[in-house]
């Protein structure tokens, strides 16, 4: 009996821990522990005892998941674990508009053949078909591609 209870307890704890730890490892091991516990219960106690133990384990798992997914987020501890702030920023430079074509640009990084340029104080990704351009070189915006500027040496 202690092996069945231990396997169910370990399985439930690992399945509950799956919510906090990324990846599927804890969930898979917890599910396997629950399945082995059910198998041991059927082997030791027969069909009726195994069925009762399985229903009890699934009920325990259901209560645990309810507490973890419904009650915990509403509790003081759960609210402390959740990030509620947002970041008002982007990870990509702004997209260029058509009116930027023909303006002067300064190479902010070496262009080999791609890099970043600064046009009117804004940073853009750029491509130079001529090849390598040193940092700080003055360039002219010839056109724009899907997400970058095409620049030429002046």
C-alpha cells in the first residue's frame, strides 16, 4: 500500500510542478509514476481495489490542479508570482517609410554588407550592395527593401 501511495503522491507533485517548470519532463515522469501506481494497485488489490485507488488518485490530482490553477492565482502568494507589468518597447528597429529615400545616412555599424545606419536620428537596418562600408561612413538611402534600407556610398 505504501508503494501505491508514494507513487501517486510523487506523480501528483510532479504533474503539479509541470505548471511552474517549462518543458514536459516533469509531466511525463509524473504521468508515468501515476500509471505505475495504478498498475501496482491493480496487481496488489485486484480489479476493484485498483479501480478505487485509480479514482482516488485522479480525484487527488483534480483537487491539486484546481488549487494550483484556480485558487493559487487568486491568493496573495499567487499574485506575487505573476508579472503584471508590461514593457512598452520593441525588439526591432522601426520600419522605414517611403519619404526616407534620398536622405543621408551614417553607418552606425560596419555594413558587411548589412548593418545599421542612422537617418535623422533613427536607427534602421540597411544593406549596401557595394559590399563593406566602415562604421561612421556617410551614405545615401537609394531605396527600401521589405524590412531594410538599400544604401549607397556617397
